[in-house]
C-alpha cells in the first residue's frame, strides 16, 4: 500500500499503482493538496484512482479494513512544524501497520525549514491532539523519516520500520538550498516562506486575529479590522528581531475569518531566512497585538467539551492564561528545545 501525495501523484498517473495492487491514500487536504479539511474520499481526475484521506484514526481504520496488506508506506511532504498534521497521519498509519503486523516504510523528504534550528517548548501531554500528538517542540528540526524513528522508539509504537533516506540533503539546508521545486503541501502553504512563518503565526488560528487565511499570503499576513498596522509594524520593528521586517498592510480575506472585510496588520518579510527564529517572532507579534487590541483581542472559546484551540497550538495553557511573561516563557521553551535537540540526535540520519 502506498500513500501518494503531491509529488507522487505522477506515479499514480502512470497506472503503476493499479498494476501493482497499490492503493493511494492522501492526508487531510486530498490527493492533490487542493482541498480545505476535512476531506474524506474521492477520485483523482488526472489518474482515475480512488483514494481515502487519512484525517483521523477512524479513517485510518476504514481505509485498512480490507486486509490483507503486505506493506504500508508513507511518502508525504511535511513542513517541519509540530502543529502540521501530516506527521500524525504518519503516526496513526504506523500504529495501523503494527496492528496488522506488516512493515512500515517511510520515503524521506527534506525538512523545508531546515534541520538545525529547534524552537519552542515541548507539548504537555494533557494537550495532546491531532495538531500536536506527542511532546515535541514547535519547530522540531527533523525530517519525516527521522520523526518516524523517534515516534517509533520514544512513544512506543513498535512497528517494523524502514526509512529510505535521501541523497545529498544536509541539516543546514532550507528548501531554497535543495534546488528542488516546491509543491504546495496544502492550499495555505503555497511557498517555502509560508512554511517558515507558519511556526510563528499558526497560533493565531486560536484567536480572533486573521493569520492571512483566504489571501495569497497565508501566515505571512496577520491582522484584524480593529488593528492599526502602521503602529503595529513600528512597535515590532523597534525590537530588531533577527532576519525579519514587518511591513504595515491592509488585506481582505476571501474566506475564513473576516471574509470580505478589510483588515489592518503586518506582512512578515523574511530578510534572512537562516537567522529567522519563528517562535520569538510569533510571541512578540502576539504580545504587540494584545497590547494594542486590549479587550478587542480574544481567544476563540471552545464549544461544549472541546478544549481551547490556542492551548492545543501552544502545547499548554500559558499563552491563554497570560500568567507568564513572554521573555520568561521564551527562556523556558528555549531550554526545552535544546534538551529535545540533544535527545533527538540519535534518530538523525543526516549531518
């Protein structure tokens, strides 16, 4: 069995998957990464193959119910962020392979935000969810193959795992250093810069601030109708954060939060991608928005028995509760990230 996701759509087009009795299954955005989640099933128009989207554990069980399978393989591009769900699709698939007593193979892919920087605190187990299943940092610095090795040993999956390594990738490389074309992992990650800034601004998905969804610059644009973008940019640029410049902007989301309404805010310009530290940028941006917005800024409240979305993004309640100042939180998270970096070295496949 094979998971086909954007670049290996070409394999599905050839008919090889059908000839070898392979089944294509995609993650939450669909086989061609064109949909808004959750998508459950469909037929790809270019190759005629049916596919399931493996969005939750229940979908995983449904997709694999028609045993016997001989092997389960994962070939999906990740973006190097804890809250990006494709690696948990992988984890659930690994669990399914273990339950079926079949091997699991990962065809490794570059981490587009590099393998040297590790940022953010560890997710607290009580806040485990599909946007953060295991206690890893916000920016983990590992490839999907390395993560599979770590998940398998550290979190007790215990599947018979094989990682097919890449040739030529080095930890210092960002996507722009690989010479490879970028294929969108989802409609909201259209460029490698989207992947880099996602680690800074995804947390606004748990608030009433637009993270640029519904624009051509998702996660690079942040704002709301009640913000003053010029004052916000001036405040942030005065901090002289490494590798980044904040430009005041107005934008109008075409879907999502504030659809059809003009938002004022900032665009995150990456001046030096190698010096850009996403987590401090995200937290200082949050701090400045809360200072300016006052009571107009709100976290999105949970419905019913749901948990606070911001707690799931952040891996704990600290940002929502506001009991720890940003500098102290960054210092604690930096220590946790450093400890994870040392612990994860034994799972690394590249220098």
